[in-house]
C-alpha cells in the first residue's frame, strides 16, 4: 500500500491498512482538506 499524504494531519493512527479522521466539532472540518483526502483514497481503489 502506498504511503498516503496526511492532509494537514487529518489522519490519525499508525496502521498500514486503516487510519481514521477525528472530528469532534463542526469547526474541525476543513472541506478542502477532506476533499483532497477523499480524492486520494478513491484513486487507490
């Protein structure tokens, strides 16, 4: 699995196959960073 870029440190965890994004409040969401992360993940399918 290729190493993913962690857009603005959105990804949490150290797993090779599964990582997660912590969202505690709506203010934690950066739409542009989330979109870039989704595009990257979708391209790996």
